[in-house]
C-alpha cells in the first residue's frame, strides 16, 4: 500500500492545483445529484509519512465538511475505507505505523494488526461515534489489498496479500451482525491487486449478497473473477473469470499488437445488479500513436464491451494521468469518477488535469467544491 500511495502521489504531482469551481444553479445541482449517495469519506492528514490519520465526512452536494474522525488509539493511521452509502454504513481499517529508516529517509511502515471500525451517517448528516466491529482483526503480516461492503451493509469482504515467500491470496467475508467469518485461499496464486487510488476497489459486491468480484494481475493481464460466497468450499480457484484486460504498466510491450485495450488502473467495479464490470480503459494504437480514454462497461456474461463512455482521443503521445471509477449505481448508468476536466487538453508529455465528478451517459460534470485529486493520497469512498 505504501508503494501504491507513492506511485499515486508521484503521478498526481504533475497535475498542479485545480482551480476552484463556479457555483452551480439550484436546478442544475438537483439534476447532478439525483440518485447519488449523500455523503462520502475521504482520508486526510498525513503526519506519519503519508498515512492518513483522519477520516473526513463530506456532503456530496457541496463537498462541505460534515465531520472529522480521528483514528482511535492505539492505532495512528487509517489505511482503507469501505462504504454502503445507500444505508449509511461505513467501515474504516486502522493500523499502527512506525517510522523506519530507508536509505537515510524516514518512512512510515504499517506494523501490528488491522482493526475495523464502523460509523453510521444519517440522511440528516449526523455521524455516529466510531465503534469497533465485532469481527476478527487481521493479524500482523498480511496486508490489505481490498475492502468492500455489500450494498445493504451486512457483509464485509477483506482481501489480503500474505508476505513473501509465497503469495497466497486470501479473501475473508465477515457477517457484521454476528461476527461469523468465512475464508477462501489460493495457495501459490498471484495476489489480489490493490487499486491504484488506494480505494479498496480490488473487490466489489453484487446486491445479491453472494457474488463477489476480485481482480488479479497475471503476466501483465488483469483478471476480474467472480466468487459465489454461498457455495461450499474454501478455494478462490473455484471462482470464474468474467473479464481479461491488459494492464498499461508494461511499457512498450503493449504494442505487440496493432490495437490493445488496457486497463488504466487496478480499479474495477461490479455493478450491484451483477450485469457489468466498469473501469477506466486506454485503447492504444502504435501507428499512428493514439490513445482513446474511456469509461468502459463490460458484460459479465460475455466479457464483451457494452458501452465506452466519455471517450477522449489523445494523439502523438501516451497519457501519463489516470482516470478511475469510484462508485456505480445499480446498472452502471451513473458513475462517480476521477476524470479529465471538460475541455482539457493533454500536454506534450501526456499530462492532463483530472477531477472528481458525475458521469451520466457521455456527460461528465465536476462535483461542486470537491477537493483536487492532487491533494489526496487516497481517492474518496462513496
């Protein structure tokens, strides 16, 4: 996670500080916010070498701060957040970090167990006290690579990566009302991959409370697999592949074919109705050199493209910035995303400004007053 945060910070440093947004008319705001979660949580405060020690609750409509939550002792850092925004339930993962010297530089490293805490946010904006969840903590050693609540907030999926030697990915599913836990493993397999934005979107749920999507990076290819969490057994290998995509982190090897569709980040989301997988994509050609950015929806049943929305072509260079899907409604028709600004142009090195906003159809609208992505180490969680 530390490496992921460092890569993200380096990428976002190129964007500069985003300009402020102009006020939106009341009618425009109402249309913009239709069907969206009322609130989101963004991790902030980085006194421990880049690990946030605060969770800031903001209103989606205005991005005004509703409440600020401090990490409960003896922990000193929040590392991930999961949300069931439709029912107002949020889970935060907390851990201790200690500064260690690496090459003469102090770097905060996570140590000890991970404990999960929950808060409830009422429609009025009232935020409950933060309380520990009655589920097993993650012992020291494995690192979190994904965290997801079911849309009804009843179950929590925790994806883990065990330390070397061996990769051995693990998924735990906790029933929050009882603390009951099931565990699936895949000895020797490639790890479940954390999203670049640190949002935990390496795992996501359908609304049936049984279908869990998770993603892995295998030889330069992202696989999105579906696990039936109600079926007998404890092997992640029993899951099925729903989608295969190249990952754009392989440099010029992407040009082995005239046209290649790459996933831009490790962030893929299963729509709650279970019909689609949505993510940011980058389809490139070598001659001439072009990159077509889009938010692409793939059919879970066939793996084929259903729609490519908000398409944007860059010519002559490879984009250096990322676009990401942060939240989806039931069928994927409305998304909350990190995307290029309307009317943006790419610099000669492929750099362009990004901001958070709503995507309906092919229309992207920035969220009023949202913090600039360049100021964050972890994307917001809805």
